[in-house]
C-alpha cells in the first residue's frame, strides 16, 4: 500500500513533476476544504487535477505539501510551534 500510494518517493523528486501554478491550486483546494469543518479535500483535488492519478495527488500531499507546511509553521513562530494547527493561515 505504501508504494501503491507513492509514499516511497522523496519530496524533491515529487515536486519537480508539478508546476508552480499547480502547486498553488493544490494549496488553495486543501485550504478551502479544512478537515476541521468536516470537509474532504481529496474529491475537490481530483476535480482540480483530472489528469493526475490519485497516487500522484497522495504522493504530492504527503511528500511535499505537508512537509512544506510544517517547515513554514516552524519558521513562522518558533516560540509557539503547534503541530495540531495544520489549518491555520500562514504567510505565503
């Protein structure tokens, strides 16, 4: 399952397959569908990227998006790092 979902790949390799515009759209879709509001961003992602396979979306989310979001959170406020605050609006 791990390999089937594309989780074995490294973030840098995965991110090279996405354009800057695609990355922005991906981020917007995830931000507009927060889990805290019982929203599921996977379905909107599939509509936003009809040519991408589910494996590519999952791989990008876990190998690139989540890691970048955590890095931004850590740099944004080192005194108040909260790994549970994944949906906060961070600076671009």
